[in-house]
C-alpha cells in the first residue's frame, strides 16, 4: 500500500502528519461534511461530541434503545442520564413520531434532553429530517451516531448530514476500515476546532505544557490514517458489493415462509453493511437461536441483532419510552455473513444451511 509505505518511511507514525489531513479530507469528500476530525475510535468521536455540547452530570441524553452500548456510554460516564426511545418498524431506527410526543411531554415537565442521538443501523440512515424537525422546535441539538452508516444516504445526501455533529467508525468490521479509528464531522468549524483541541490533551498555546481544561489522547495515528485513506477511496465499490450480497440473499431466501429482511424506507438508500433477517418461528418452523446454532454447526458465524439497551443490566433503571419494536427485533433478528470479500460459493453455503433449517 503506497500511502502506508510513505508514512512509515517518513517517520510520521504518531497522531500528526500529512496522512491525517489527507484522510480527513477524504472522509469529508465522501460524507459531504466540510470539517472532519480523525479520532482514535468512533467511541472517542462520540465522547468529543458530548464534550463540545457541554453535557453535564444529570443532563438527559436520549437515544434509540436499539443500538450498541457505545452510543450512550461516553455520555453516561460523564454523568448524563440516558433515556431510551423505541424504533420504527419500517426502518429499525429512532421513531420520529414517538420522539415528537416525548419531547412535547418533556417540555411540559420542564426537562428537555440536553441532546438527542440519532443512530444509523446496519448501514441504514435514520430518518434525520423528521428527527431534526422535532428537535429544532425545542432547541435540542442532534448528534448522529453514524458508526454503521458510512455509505448510506438520506434523500440524496450522506447519512449524518444535518446533525450538529456526526460520528463515524473505521473499526475492523466496518464497510471501510482503518483497522480501528473514527471521525467526528460537523458543519460548524468552531465545534470541530474545540473537539480537535480536546482530542490533543487540550494543550493551551504556550511553549510549555499548559492546560486550562483536561482533554484526551484521541487523535488517530498516521499509520491508521494511511490505511483508511486507501479504504475510503473504495467506499462506493463496497456499497455496491454489499447491496449485491443483500440482493443475492433475498433472491435465495425470499420464498421461505417466516423469513423477512430488514426493510429499506423509500427516503433512504442503505449501504447494506450487514444483511439482517427476522425469523418468525411460527411460520419458519424454528426460532432465531436455532437458526444461529445451525449456521454455527456448519462453521458459519452469524449474530443476533442488538439486544436493546433497556434490557442490558447496566441500564436496568434507565427511563424509556416504548420498546416493543426493539424487543421484537432482538427476539427474531439475525445478522448474516455480509463481508465484501464473500465468494458466491460461500454465500450459497449460507443460503443452503438456512433453507435446510426451515421446518415450515
């Protein structure tokens, strides 16, 4: 990889150097954000977003319950109180109608959230326009957790565009990876400049080490940036490949009773980072866990969809609204092998095992 070799030969391996600026520019070009900060992880990007929004102990941060723990973990570690909202069945992302009702009720109580986090799921953009409209009425900022949304679009623009801040992930399992790392993006240069300051230990301008606030070691290394730079260039090819994998699963399995695929609303175009299915045991003849075990016995890895955060022990006492949709998705949902490098023979083997597991 020429970019990686160039970094190693140059000696720029720390969180500094031209490779990082080039990577940030590439992410900006791919997502449409004018200001991008490369970070050590997607979780670090979310933590910085909460820092620059001045989340304080006792503040409420609202998010869909159907997501990975990293969506809210940094805010909780800052002392915020999470409140979980259900997702919409047509998208598996935050339900805007429920959000509107909950914001109205919160305004009447005099306790609006400090931030609402919209989350892209399995390569599908959330309905950000409706979420922004609901939050703008009450002056509540929106953060987009787009860790799973790279390459997805919403009404022709990239996932996350329009949010106050958007966080992306380049972890090893993502559609584009640097082997790790993340990015924080925004339209507001002031917010990004503050995040950049915090990501570099919040060092004050001085010839010596001086700090008015504490920061973090959240910068991405030049080595990871070089790897990511080559990967971002292939983003659209990866999206085409993942969507083709999804379409092949549909062609091979759609006739089975009791098996349904993650829907794609007409307002968005998913990257299909992961292909997820719902198993109705009454019609399919066996449940999601039995199907997972059948795949595992054949040497094929699959995983249940996200266990809703309100069901996690750490959030047992957290307030929530709704939750039946997310709970149903967890009971029946399974993520199938979806890697860009899958061969047709490998995918055929997955399809064959699933068809054999159907007892309808």
